[in-house]
């Protein structure tokens, strides 16, 4: 009992320091006047200003947002359909294969996913003539494939929890299968899909490895630009950028948490 | 002259030539190697209120779900109004179902839940909501239309589910334990409401229940199920008075069961040797029994009369001691230990007895008429 008295607070403090110290130092140094990353030169928002004047970074941010937005949308559609087929269609030919394939991107090393997608795009371009070159489209497709896996997992578990007799009741009252999907299934799993969308959005925003494989000239995502900048030496405007990203991600996480809580309450 | 005509009309199942409205032909349903419904055949007539009665897990819901089209029978066929339902999906069947789990749409308000069936039929929003309001009034939930299902109590949800199933006035209504969560008063009111709907609209009801009193009150006929098989089908009175098996006798109402052996068939009476009852029991002569055959006798508690003095006229008299008396308002229940050591239950209406009521530890005679002792071969 006496041991537990101080072990628990220690563990909590240690955990918080471990998790948040790097982030906090990053946020603090983004307001550093000095160009030297390790020396505190007083408070300033100078680097945020510089950031806004940096065309390369702004372009990359715009690319990243576009990629994240579209691949999150597509991932929700593909992932939901996949989950629906797996959970509701019973047994069919190739079910096991589909189960494996849909979750493969979760466990596959990103390097392999990226490489295989690159090979696919190149050979598609050679045989089909599409996608012409690599750029925004290929990144969106690549991100859709791995984000769809996450959405599928979330949607699958929600579909399994959902009382199947809801769908049966709607059928019974005269709704055809498609109607039932849009009237009943979709609204009931919507909170799960929203959190899936947000997850997909952040994953896409985060990704460096896969994007590096499948991007082409003129389509660099934000992580790619940051990474190349940092290799030339850490500059304070990267800190400012990172702080903004952390802010966005924090808000997204809070929204997801709030949605999940609301869903749990309504599902009672 | 016209009397039997009417009787035949209101009880079409008594006329074997009449074509039933719903025909269940040798239906079997297997889940893997487990047989949930086993070779059930049943004919249900238009306007009936048919109760499926049976213990938990005996296949009632499965049978209902096959009628609604949610489960495909492994074998057999279902015909409704002469039409084979084999390839008809649930949304095209002339049936509506109330689910055991209610299955209310959680994201829709109560009134939208109830109106959903009409909206899918293409009825205008205004009309559908007006009808939904009427239905909600019927189930006494008129002020709850704007709530979501999770803001209702269990009994209120059940009534919403009932309203939703009734609103389309289908040819066949399938109700899976429709009244389980209601309190006694509301339950009785809803029972009468169901009977009223059935009589005015001519809807055919199939109601699943495991409450035998409910089945007795509601049903035109009862089908007693056990382990996926229908043991007996009949009018409530028939099932109660003439159960075909020990299971049915025991399941419907309470009963005293005795093991007995056929001893001798006198011309007017048959004698059974029944050691539990302390000797011989006389019953009306019956066909199909052979000497020495083991049979079972079912004796309803209300068919037994208790008295302090030995009744002269009674043909079957047992001797015993009152062990326990329970007062249930309109009647009393007695537990009597016979001198053979066997305990029997007896119920007597409380208005019958004059003078001092029979009480604990009294020596009594328990008598019953020969017809009261129903002989069962299973
Ligand atoms: N989808 C299924 N897969 C496997 N077994 C099932 C399935 N559905 C029902 N069963 C089994 O079939 C049997 C009959 O189930 P059913 O739901 O018809 O019972 P019931 O008579 O309605 O019981 P209750 O009164 O408890 O509702 C049960 O033993 C159940 O476990
Ligand atoms: Mg059931």
C-alpha cells in the first residue's frame, strides 16, 4: 500500500514526460527568436511569418491536404464496402482471401507497400497508359489502399456489433436491400465511419514512406518537404510547422474521441 | 339448423376440406448439424390467432423467421394464400413481424419508426405520420413520438415495436413475444386490443409466447412446440382438457401426473393399477390399450375435490393429509400428501366451501371423477 502510494504518481509523471516532453520542447522552440535551435533567444512569432512566405512549404501543405482529403473519402467508401461484404454477405468464394487482403496493409511494412504500389503504377502506365506519370493521383490511390484497411477494420467491428435484426426489420417493412443499406446500416455505423475518416485523414497526412515511393516531380507532400529540409539542418520554421500540425491533429483526435463517446451513449 | 354452420365458419380448422391460408409443409431448419425445427407441418386459417407455445430454445422464433423470410428452410415449403414463398424476399412477403429484440431503428424518432413501413409503400409523409400518430395513440404513447428509442423504457419500446408491426395491416402478423415486458394491466389491455384488431381487420396472427395463460386467453388455436417439433395443435380447451402427451399436460397449466398400469377392462369402466395413488383408479373405457401396458394419468388440480368425510358417490377416492394451503384470492391451492407418500396439488374456488375451511394437517379425502383422470400413452 505504501509502495503504491508513490509508484503510481511516479509512473504517471514519467509517462507524461516521456510522451509529451519532445512535443512541448518543439512547441516552445517554435516561438524562439534565435535561429539556433538549441539557444533560447526570447519569444517571437517570427518563424510563423517566415513559414507563410515559404512557397515550397505552402505548396506541399496544400498537396498534403488535398491528398488526405481525397484518400480519406475514397478509403471510407472502399473500406465500408469491403467491411459490409465481409460481415453481411455470409460465405462466398474468396472470402478468406478478401479478409486477408483487406487487412494486409495494416501489417505490411510501409516500404513493401510503397514499393509494390510503385511497381504496379509503372506497369499500369506501360500497359494501360494510366496513370500517366506519378504525382497527386498515384499518391491518392496509394493512400486510399492503406487507409481503406483501417476504415474496414473499424467499420467491420461496428457492423458486427450492430443488431442484424434492425436490417431485417427494415426489409420486413418493405425496404429493398439497397434501401436498407442507406436507410438503416449507413446511419447506424456513421459515427464509426466519421472516426474512420478522421483516422484516414491523419494517417495520410503523416505518411512519408509510401508517398516518397509513388510521388513524382511537382507533387511533394508536407512530410516529404520537411524531411528533405531537416536533412539540410533543422531550421526553426519547421518547428513552427510541426506545431501547427500538432494543433490540427489534436483537434482531430478530440473530435474522434467525442464522436466515439456519443456513439457509445446512443448505442445503449 | 344454422347453428353448426356458424360454428364451422368461425372455426375453419374443424373442416378438413378447407384450404388453410398459411401452409407449412414439412419444414426443417438445420444450423450446421443442429436441427432447430424438425419436420413441422401446420395449416393456419385466415383470421386465426395462432399461438406457438414452448420452452426457451425450442425453435419458435426460427419458425417465425422462416415465415417472414429471414431464414431459408433447409427442407420443406411455406405457402401463404396459395403462393409458394420459397423465392419471395422478406420485403415482398405479405407478412410483418414484431421482433423479440424489438429492433427499433435507433437513429429514428419513435414516430418515424412507426411510419417507416408506410413511407416505404410510397405513402405521403403527412398521411404516414398521421397514421403513425393514430397507432401511437392506440398503444398509449401519443406524447412520445418525438423521442428516440433509447429514451424509452422496455415496455414502451415493446409497444412501439408492436405499433410498427401493426401499421401496415399485413395479411399475416408475426409477433415474437409481443407482451413480455408489459405490466399485468397493460398486458391484458393489449391482449384485448390484439383480439380486437384480429377480429376487425381479419389479419391472421401468429404469436410466439412462452406464457401459457397468454396463449389460453389469446389463441384460437395453440401449437405446443418442443425441441423443434410440434407436439400438439388444438383449441385451448382441447389442449388443456385432452393433452396428448405428458409434456403438453405438464406445460399447459399445472397437473398431477401418475404412472399406472392397465389392469382390467370392465364393460363400463377400466381399472388402472396406480401404486402412487394407493391402489386402483377407475377411468372410462378407452380403445387402444392392452392389459399390462404402462400409461400415464394426468389429473388437473381443479378436478379434485377435498372433503373431511368420505364422499359416498365418488368412484375414485384417495386419502391424505393437507401439508400446505395457499390463499390466492379467488381460490385456494392445497398440497396434499397421500398416504402413499405422493404429493398432489389441489385447487378449489373459495366460494364453494361453507363452514370452516380445510386447513393445515387435516386428514382429508381427495376424490375425482373417472373422466378427470386423462390417460396418456406417451
Ligand atoms: N443462427 C443460428 N445458428 C445456430 N443456432 C441457432 C441459430 N438461431 C437459432 N439457433 C438455435 O436454434 C434453437 C431454436 O432457437 P429459437 O430462437 O427458435 O428458440 P425460441 O423457441 O425462440 O426460444 P426463446 O423462447 O428463448 O426465444 C436454439 O437452440 C438456438 O440456439
Ligand atoms: Mg425466440
